[in-house]
């Protein structure tokens, strides 16, 4: 510090503050949200924190100052412990064989029933998109209620749409469409929430696989700079903290159900949170994230202030080999669909 100019001392002070935020972000995923609910909000800004720390590290390297070690070492631990938000390589590709299973997850925002997108035929375009990609199982979050009775996607012989007429008014509807027999269905209701999780036990050859389709509590912050500018930061922070606590409660209910079954599991859905959150870690457990195994790029499933975010996931039991992962750049909702191809290790 003695050899730094007054300007560089200010830069190092700011660097230290941002580094502290990154230190907190390293702890947040592994500490129950209910214990550090205020700090858990940091998980939402990890990509921004990482980028700023990178800028500081390069600044000190250009200045030939050892101060780069502060951000440099933290970035190293971040990469090792939490994983990147950008993948440079999709990894080695595998030939898809008959025993593979392709799963798609897509928050379809009610199939544009309320015309959030000012475009026509969004519903039929979603059907056409799914038909073209032809996954074995497709899980929708925010399903249109009319799909309970229509014949859309009739190439799927089995479906579970979690909507009961007259009883679930105001609830967000999840659904599972499958080419394989569904032998059991159920839901995991979330207390005091319009969101929920469902699961379907699917018979694939001789194995029963439990497919979880999740939609966790939303922050309900519409992307846009005006939202941040017009809202009081204290209220936004308090709302985010409360949503984090609600998500933790929901994730714990899902984890309890997962721990009570011996079936191999595939978990998909809209977590409304990043991979740097305790909520994600509670649900993920020892499951493999298809993006980390075979993804490439940002893995974007949602845009926040034009920054690509990954808040929709496909997680698979370790008994599954992940053959591929794909993100789709199709503007059919406020989310982007994601698909993975899996294969049970015992079927090789």
C-alpha cells in the first residue's frame, strides 16, 4: 500500500470491497439460507462480482503490482468450488443410441395466453418447436390450463397436467409429457405459494425413473432498468430476501421427497435462482448438472437486464451418463428451453 499512488489506493479499497462480496458468495451456497437470509441475495449477482474482480486483477497485472493476488486467488477458489457461468467447450460428444433418453424443460409462461409477447400463434409455435426437437419427455412450467383437455402434443401417449378444475385457481400449472408409461403421479405443494413441484414415475424399459418438474418461488421483478430505478432498493432487497427464504422452504420439501425414494431421479425446472445459491445446492445434492457436463457458452435460460442468466436446470442421478446438453435461442417465452440426452450407465 505504501508504494501505491492515492488513486491506486482508492482502486485497491474498491477492489477489497468487491473481493469481500466474492468471499461471501463462496460461503452462501453451503450455508442454509435461513441462517444467512440477508447474505443469500448475493448469489444473484455472482457473475457481475466475478467480472468486476477479473477487471481488478487485470488492472493490477498491467500495473505489475502483486495486488492482483487478492482477486486472482479468490477467482481460482470460485472456479474450483462453484463452477463457471460460461463454458468454453461442450466436451466430447457421444453417439446417441437407442437406449438414450432425451428430456426437455421449458417455462412456457402460460403459452402466451395473456399475450405477454405481442405475437400471434405462440402456442402453436411452441407445439411445433417441441415436435421438431422430439424429446422423449418434455416438462413445462407455467402450462396453459386448456392443455388439460386439448389434444396438443398427441405424439406423447402419457401426460400429467397438475390442474384440477375449480380447485387450483391462481396456481401455476406444471406438466409432464412422456412417450413412456407414467405409472404414478403426485405433487409437492408449497405452503402459501402459487408455485409447486410435481413428479411422475416413468417406466423406461425395466427401470422406473422419477421425473421431478419444479417451479420455485419467483422474485416477480420484471427485467428492465426502470424496475430497479423506480423501486426503492430497500424494498427490493427485503422482497428478495423473503423470496430466498420461501425458495429454501420449497427446496427442503423437494429434498425430503427425493430422499424418501429409491428410484433414480431426473430433476428439471425453473429454480428462479442461480447455481451459486444454497437453494440450488439443496436440490442438486449429488446429482449431475447437464450444463456442467456437456454445456457450452452461458447456458442462458433467462435474460436479466440483458445479461444471460441460467436459472432453469436439468439434473440427473449419477447413474445416468449425460451425453449432450443444448440451450435453444427461441423467443417463445421469457425463458429459453433447455434439453439434455441421458443414458443409464447399466444400459451401455
